[in-house]
């Protein structure tokens, strides 16, 4: 599929439209068959369990040629004339297909709505839920920016308030589906709406949010800092010191750790301790080594921060567990001096 995507000009809305169209085709159970021979690069949409392709999307630098092919026109004899009424007359080809241009995700939405109204595209609500692989590009940074956006009061999105669950983010209780949906829209480059994924305890969206450090609780559950995130040693050295308690809270449980680690890997290709330079993979192996890298807030003047202070990823450091513990002890000594 990457060979087809390379045809589009960098940053072209047509590339977002192509990815969006393929996400919907996968959700509707079409098998996607790349055609990369010769100069024509396209993707055929094949009916599940059949070797017939009702649709095709051909890539160009700034648009998609979308074809209504012979199988769909035979199955729906009215479709060609219906397309003419909406999209106009097209130059006929030897296969008697209908072709139109798509340049943006909005145009894809309009096309799919037309096809659903004509009965030519699956229209059950489950046919709009994107496959799990669609969400592979999401990182901790995407989740963090989405949570920060919602915590700042943004309402420019399609997500309703949550009915059963809250995602805890600093002092805010956010709708988990909204956080996931906004993060996915940024990561994928096209709109991800409530109907495109499920929410709830056993769903992919909740699992990914939790894997990236976010606590999701029921509406009636208190939003306290998870005791499991704070060691007995932490409680001892921070006891009675509001500045250090604030420090701990800003390091833990807001998704910052996963976002920082994702950013650090993207910048350096791997995780390592910024203080002692220890490479956890070399020392402990690939399976569990990275577990010893923790996130530390560089700024020790947290008592001067306002309650709505927004921590930036550059405020954080990746430290091995040993260096992190030493750094905390240094903070404790500094605070008692």
C-alpha cells in the first residue's frame, strides 16, 4: 500500500482522503488489493469472499480517481444514472465504468453517503468502525495533546460528554472517547468520529489509553492519585512538603511518561538514561529493559507553578530508576536545606 501512497504529493489533502477512504473500506469488510504494475498505481476494493472488485481508487499527485466498476453497476443498475445526477456526465471508457475525482476527506464523506443511500455500500453502524490496525500510528504525544486540548475547555469536536466513565487528567475528568478520537484524528490526518470506534472497558480505545498512563474510572469513583504509582520511599521523602508532593503528581498518572518516552525514542532512536547514559536494552535485554527508564520533572520550582500550568515534554527527563531515586533524594535534601 505504501507504493500507492507515494504517488500523492507531500501534504496533499488527497493523501488524507486516500487513507480515510481505505479506513472506511476496511471497516466495511472490503479486501484491499494493491495494483502496482506499470504506471497505474491503485487499490481495488474486493467483496469479501469473492474475486470481484466493485470499486477502485487510483492515485494521482493531488486527487484520487474513484471508479464504480462493472460488478457494482451490474448489481445496482440505477447507480450509473444516479451518479450522473450528483457528479455529472463523465467520459465513458471501454469497461463502461463511472469515474469521479476525490480531493479531500469531506468529498469522501459525501461519496460514501451517496453510495449508502443507493444501497451500494454497507450502511450498518458496525460497518463504520475502523479496524484496530488503523490506529497503529497513535503515540503518547497524540493522547497528551488531545487531553490538554479538552482540559483547556475546547468543544470544537463531535464527541458528547461521557455517560459511564471519566479519564483523569490532572484535576480534570474528561470523556475517554473524546480524548481517543481527537488523538486519532491528529495522528491519522483525517476525522475520526464517535461511530468509528467503540468505548468501554474491553475496547481497544480504553486499552490504549491505559497503556499510555491514563486512569479511566467510573463516574462514581473518586479521582485520587493511584497509590500504586507512589512508592513508600516517595511518601517518606515527600511527607509534609507540598512542593515535592506537587512534583510527584506532575510526574505521575497524566500520560506524560508515555508521551515523553515516545518523543525520546523518535528523537534518539532508543531510550537511555540522560544522567548516567545507561542503555537499558544492553544491560537488561530487549524484553523488559525499558521498564527501568522513568520520567522526571526537571523543574524543581513547582511550588511557583499555577494550578493550570501545562507541563511540556521538554520539561521532562528520561532517567533510569537509580538516577531517578538519587535525583529525588537530592530534591529532598534541597527542600530541607
